């Protein structure tokens, strides 16, 4: 079977936005909650507090997002909810009024598309919430509710709030706030399909699917893909699956997954023994123990062989998300780790995803701390921002970084060197994670050119012919990386 994935994703640099925490509109456009008592923007976030970010604020920051080089945005949930993260969905057809409602989202979507920025929404289709009308009807009417079969009720009465009694229904992860849909019921399946179709028709460019592995009804995700792609063949469907995802990446379901199999080894390699274990041990992507270059090379080669190439090019590669601590905090505030990992992220096949604020050095421990308000400009780390801008610009300028072959050239101790090749366009990327200068002698006979122009970073570059073969001699300073291209 020939696999088709959206071409635009192969060239995308995503920006993940947690809407409550990115920006509050400066223009007085709120009709509701104008004088709400929001949690202080710069205070440490809490599990239940709102900071008041809205979609109008994001519209006002589109210049910043575009100047960064971003051409796609992934929003964590925006639908009406009673939680600051909005994974507790109340109404799948209404954007939360705190964010500005459907009109604000339409304005944002149009403004983004005018700038050629794609928009992907978070689809939470495994479970709803206690406030979801269909479930609320069950709370009011018990077994007489017409929606009773839409959820997995075990006994009566149900207890949605009082933990002294059993919930008597299935909640995601045992959480009674998140009643799980009965996806085996055809009406539930149809309802979710219609939601997916509605927002694709509204104009969104794809869906990021929350915990899709929990939905095990045969044929569910195949039908989801067919119905979404029938409306927009270029819509992106990306699943939140943290491990081996081959069963979903066969070309009939998702275009890609959130590539934590890239994130874990990349952090383990670049941050090494700086990793703060309490920030990672409770998560599934394992950015530990430290890796040497040869081990990192093996993991990247294994990862690139795991899925078809067409799928590799539409993976959503990341270093952090709302579900993890931020890389700067994981690495014990070591900024070089952030720079090195970002270099590897933006030179790897697949779409790159940057978690809002990481590009300006925003720290953050595990949830809720990783969901801080976007920092005021005075608090930005300008060097980290400069790194992101430069690397994103280079990625956009060289197609080989997006769709070219990935070829490991050298991996010893802390020095890792690889090439990205597309036709006669060839770039060489080198990363030295060690604390001492590293010298690599690389046989480049397989390359058709001699990249010797430093496009990014610092290194001493020398070419020689030894025994009839071209050799590249690279001296890379400690805790730095570089990109070489042809003059």
C-alpha cells in the first residue's frame, strides 16, 4: 500500500501553545470576564488557577510567532471546559468563552492562514468530563437518561464527586472527573466523527489526538482518517503515543505521532548526567541514563528504521511539551544542553515542535510548573532565542534538512557528526556534548561535495585527501555544535 502524508508537515516548524498561558489581549475586546481575578501572570501556576490568556492575545503575537520562523501552531485544547488545560471537555462545538469563543477562534484561524501558518487542534476523544451535557444528564436522571449507554456505567448510583463512594463508572486513569466514552456504541462513534468533520470544515489543518491508544474499537481510527481526509486530504493527523507506534503508523490511521522516541535519547545525549532525575522518572520517554555518541547514533538509526520514510517525514519531533518538565529545568539550568538539543531537533527528519517559551529560556518543572505564563520580554534569554531563530531559518533555507537522507558519519565519545543529503545539496552537522574540545576525522567519500562553510556555530574545518579518499577534519569546541554547507 502506498502511504500518503501531508506534504506541508514535512516542511513545518510547529509552535505548541497552552492558550491560558501564552498572552492576554491588550485590546479591550473581552465582553465577558473583563475584570476577572486572574492568577498573577508571573506567579508559579497552580493546578486549578487561570491566568487569563486568550485567543485575541495570540492574534496580537502572530508577528512574533512568524518572525521566529514558525509556520504551524498546535494548540492544547481550546473547547469549553472547567479546567485551565481544557482536557475536561464540556462542549466540543464551542471554543471556551474565556478564550473568546468561536468568533475569536475564527479570527485567529483567518489571521494565521493569511500568514501561511497552519493550525492543529487537540482532540480529546477518549473521554469527556463531568460537565459534558450528555454525562450531566445521567447525573440528573440516572438509568433513565437516554445517554446512559454512551459511557461505561458499572453500578448505580454513580458518584462523580464524593470520593468516599465508588464512582461506579469508568474514568480515564481512574479519574472520576473524566468519564470514558463507550466507543463501541455506533452513536458515540458517529458523534466523534462529526466533531472531527465539523472543525475540519471550519478550517483547521489537522488534529492532534489525545491518548488515542486508549480507543481500541476496531476500525475507529481508520474511519476517522477516511472521514477527515475526505474533507481535506492535506489535514494532519498526529497521535499522542510515547513509544513504538508501528500499529498506528501503517498509513491507514495517523500521519505521525509525538516523537518522544526522539526526545528521550536526544536529552540523554545532550544533557547527560546533568539530567535532574525527579523531573523525568515519572514519564515514559526516559531521557536517562546518559548516552555517548555511538549509543545515540544507534538509537537514531533504529528510530529511522522503525517507520516508512513517508511517515518519518511527518513525525512531530519535540524536546518538551505540557506533559513533561521543560528541557532547561531537566538539564539543571544548563543552557548548552538546550542549544545542543535544539540543533539536533531542527536538523532531524520530520516536523519540529517547539513548546512555547522554550525559545526564550523559560524554565519549568513537572506539571503544573511546566505551564507557566510566557515570560515578559525583560526575562527572555536572548542567546537561546537567537539560536532558535538562526536554526529555524537554516532549516527553512535548506530542503535537505527537511526531506533529505540522514547519514551518520562519525560517532565517538561525545562527538556526533552526520550529513543531510538531498540530491547535490549536502550539509554536515556536528555536535560535541563533551566538556573538552573534540576532533573528528571523517571519511566523506560518499558525499558529492565538500561542505566547508560554517552556516552555524564554531569549529575548525580542514579537508584533506588521504589514500584517494576525501577526509574532513573537524575540531569542535566543548558543548557546542555546528552546521557546514557548501560556499
